[in-house]
C-alpha cells in the first residue's frame, strides 16, 4: 500500500514538473530591424514585448544585425520588418530553422527565395482599404493607412483587407509561416494580430467581452451633490463600475484634502460600504512613490480602502515601478490586459468619453465594435464625473447593445499593501488589515469649528433682531402716518 502511494506521489510530481516544463517551453523571440518604422517614434517593438505578457510566455528580443540566439530553442519567432533592407544570408539561414515564425511587413520575398518558395508575390505597400475582415468581424480601417500586400498562390488566408470592391489577403498561413501585412497597435491590425496570437501560441483564454467603466476626477473640489446625482444613472442600469478618487489636490501652491469637503467625504464613505470599487488616483510629483504611499494612508485614515491605482497623465512607462510597490492592479492606456511580474495592468483603451465631441463618441463606438474581435476583450472607458447623466446612460445602453458585460473590479484578484495596511480580495470578500490611525481633527480645527458654530448662532440672532427691528420701525412709521392723517 505504501509502495503504491509512493508511485502515485512520484507520478504527481512528474506530472507537475511536466506541466511546468511545458509552460516554460512557451518562448517567443522578437527580431527587429528597428523599434518602429522610419519617420515614426511609436515603439511598436517595445509595445509588442509588453503585450506578449498577456499570453504568459517568456520573451527574448534581438536586433537582426546582431548574432541570433539558437532559434530552435523558441516556440515562436516574430520578425518585425519595419524597413526594406537586404538581409544577410546567415540571418536567413538561422531564421529558417524556426519552429514557427510570424513575419510582419517587409522583406518576405528574400526569405521566400532563400527557402526555395516561389508561391508569394510581394506587391508592396498599398492604400485605400476601409476594413479588415477577420473571423466574421469587419474591423474599421483608415484608407490612408498602408497594408504591405503579399499575394500567395496557395495558403490558408486568415484575414482579408477590403477596399469595398475587392478583398486581398492581410494575414495568411503557409506551413509554419504566418504573414501579416501590417502591425500597429493604434489601428485594428493590432487587434487581429493580438487575437490570432492565441491560436498561434495555443493559448486557450476564456472568451468574454467586458467593459470597464471608470468615473474619474473625484477630488476635494468635487461637489457631493454632483456625485450623488450621477451614480444613480449607472446603478439604474444595473452595471458594475468604479470611481477614481484623488485624496489631495494642489492649487495655487496650497494642498487641499478630502477632509476639507466633509459632505463629499460622507458620500465616499457610503460608496466604500456599498458594492462599488474605489480606485486611488494620485497627481504626479517628483517623489511619486512617497506621494502614492501617503495618499494611500490618507484614504485609509478616512475609512476608504482603494483596490486599484490609476495614473493621472504620467507620460512614461517607468511610472509602473512606483505604484506597483503598493498595488497589484493598475489602470493605464494599454490596449489589452498585461502583466509585469506580480502587477496586472488593466486597459483604459477607449480613452476619455466626451459626448460633446462627435468624433470622440464615434471613436469610442468604433473601438467598442472592433474590440469584439478580441476573444478576451476588456474595453476600458474613463468617464468624467461632471457629464450629464443622460449622456452616461446613452453610453451604457450602447455598450449593452453591442453585447458587453461590465467588469466588477471588486471581483478581481486585487491586493494592496504597504507597511501599515493590507487590502485584498479573499474568496470574493474585501479584507482590510489596517494600522493606519483614523482621521481626527486637530485641536485648532475643532476650536475653529466651535468658533464658527458660535458665530453662526450670533449671526442668526443679529439678523433676526435686525429684521424684527426693521419690522417694528416700519409698523411704527405706518401708525404715525395713520395718526397724522386722522388729525
């Protein structure tokens, strides 16, 4: 019996090790001629490396001019041909050994010639396409944006581009080669590429379409009445949403706190005790990690416990370092959910909703439709708190019509921690362990409040007395007037 138990135990260990080894074997090598196209400063290669974290793979990268690592050690090689150039024979020889290869844009004719394949006709860059057809979805496309056309004689065409009259291959597969006529995460070519990576890598993510609604801009100057007016517009639609709270604001050199707006603070405490996720926002300062930490403790002192963090216009990728010291969920402008070590980045990819600008509304609706093609899509939208509730309801109904569910951050695996505080999702419940001292007013504040209270009473007494005196004088004057008239 003991022997049988040992055999089963060893088998389980081997099985777990096999799974771990298989997971480690998902390795991707990105080979690039340049980080972006000539004349552009948008770093597609860096973005690609970031987005590959969505698939849980190891990523290596190398310039095509450098010595390549052994490509056979990688499950997938991605070549970014962002510029037309003559590829070295040594490079072509090495890359031809790839188990599976994704080739993007330029120089595919040289690779085809090297491997002895004459089935591709490289047409070059072409414009005038208005949509990308992918798995039954018609993704919008700017006709002023190019597609690098390659026409295969025999291949499995996975996606087409159309100019409304004709359609041409945009993505095709030939044996272990996948060719993409364009990659750019600023247009729908990026959506098709990122979704197809699931199939190419064999990653089986569950399929869903979720909208992440974030009400932004709540700070010490926000009207409590305004906040209370807007939230029912969402609650009545029975959708999940979150709010972003900035606990401090600097204005004209002076720092203002939520405690300066007691009515708002009371509403936020009601929200904290309801089924609404609160996100911490912090305005940027030089010592950003210290600022984030002090804002977190300040919110906790009020009894408000945020579950995620959102940036306020901090324009560089290094910004992830500071908030990730405290939050494992960060909201930012990536287009899909990504991961950096233990930090999850949730996308605000549709930007800020502005119903007064028709271009903005059309852009958000277009993105919402296009993202339906991505199998595990999260569509993140930032909604300014000052918008009319009718505009908010219109957006929600539009997303519902497209088939979106709504993401509840309170159900996500959030974990917030510093040296005084832990906030986490434990079996679906919000658990808080806090050594942060509760907020209490200083003696001077309490004295000032009492003083103001007394002044209010005195003012009421003075005003009332003044009104009584005026009424008495008016009445007395009327009586004098009537007496003089009788005489």
